């Protein structure tokens, strides 16, 4: 009766030992990914911050470009109408 209790206690200790070992290994891997200033995650964060700062001026410029493209689209619509009229006139003249 005491032997199963001792075996169960030993099994519980082995289980917690293996669990502690696995958690320590997982922690080491996670530290290498993002726990230090030289980690991959920290380098990625610095790179993304640089991209954000370098592209921050694009927002206002894109608005201006869109306004200019809208004016060009309106002009091309007018040119299209004139070309359609010219083609119609030439077609009528040939007939």
C-alpha cells in the first residue's frame, strides 16, 4: 500500500521536473527571439519604425497626386468626347 504512494510521488516529481526543463527551454528560445535589444524581434521593430518614419511624408503627397490625377481624368474625358465627335463627323462625311 505504501509502494504505490511512493511511486506516484516519484512520478509526480519526474513530471514536474520534465515540465520545468521544457519551460526553461521554451523560455530560452523566446528570449532569443524577442527578449534582448539584439534579438530578431527588436531588430524587426527598429526596421519597421524606420520604414514608418521614412514613409510618413507620403500621405499628404498622395492626396496632392490624387487631386492632379482627377484633373487629368476630367481633361481626358473631354478629349474623348471631342475624338468621338470627330470620328462621327468623319464617318458621316464618308457616307
